[in-house]
C-alpha cells in the first residue's frame, strides 16, 4: 500500500472540521486549533488512527471475514459502492433498513425473496405472465435490489463495519454496538468518537477527503486479502509436500 503522507491529507482537505459552534467536545483530543470559526483536525492524529485501523482491518480480513461498508450520503455513496464491489465486500449506500444487523434472519428472508424473483424473471413462466404482472415483479425486484443489492451475497453477519459519517448512520452504529460488532469510521468534529472502536478523525463531507480515506482503507483490506491468499497457498504447498513425503516413505519401505 502506497503510504499516505501528511501532505496528501492536507491537499484533500481532510483537516477541515465543522463550525466551532457545532462541535462535539469529545472530539477535543483530535482537534489541532480553531481558525475563522472552524475547527481544524490534527492530521498527525488522523495518520496515527488510520494506521491503527488499517492494521486491525487487515487481521480481520486475513481471517476470512467480511467488512460491511456503510455510506448513504450523496458525496460518498458511489465511491464507497465502487470500492466495496472491487473488494467483494458487502455495502449499504441507499438506505439503512432498521434491523439489518439486529434482525438479520428477516433480512435473509428478504434476500431469498430477491433471489427467487431474479430466478423467476429468467424462466419461461415469467414471459407468459400478463404485462401488468411482469411489471409488478420487475418493480418489486428493482425496489429490493436498490436497498439490498449490496448485501445480496451476505450469508452471515459481517465481522466489522466501515462507516462514513457516524451521525448520519447512527442506526447502523447502534445496531453494531448492540451486537458487539466493531466499527471503523470517519469521524468529523461534530461527532462523538467514543461511539466507535476505530475512529479516524477527518472531514466526512468533502468528496476528496472521503475518497482519499475510503481508498486508503480499501488498500488495507486488499493487503489483508493478499495475505489470506498467501496463507492458503502456503498451507496447500505444505499439504502437498507432506503427502509427497508420505508416499516416498511408503515407497522406501
């Protein structure tokens, strides 16, 4: 992973927080100064937090677990969806359905329904339906896909969440807390960093800032996936060598 430098954060405007009157005092340890009525985030803290988060997420992914990306705000949703798709990770970028984590059994039923609608639309029986019925099936599938499409392959709860803007995604955060699922998140000066296990102090509104940090987090996940593949390859090689030694030993007998 090409290491992010202080200058990269500066260029992307990661340091610009909210107006001082909108701040959450619990963000004080991550604030460098106040300038023209705006809080300036301490980028050295951002770098340190990003490194800690990257190391932790690498280990989670290396063990074969999934990270769910959550970002429903306009300036973040497309790039978050693209990064999650690239890494084959689940994501929510349209709307967080209440109970998406805490009532996962019901969500799985909805995913099964979506899958069966998809199958139905490929069958001859669908073509034989009346035009109005076909339209209803198609609309049902589109509606479900817009909300659940990013988690279609999720068969069990994710091991962690990556969130952009914890104030906006407070329902997702609350559900994760209830289930003890750790949260990695971009946390701006108007938020409470104590709500998440791995806060990354940053401007969570500017596209350049969000883009830089989402890609940096994605790169850490990518490293974890590579390490997992290497672990698997090494294990396979060891098994093959063990089997070969066993065969050789039998031959010699």
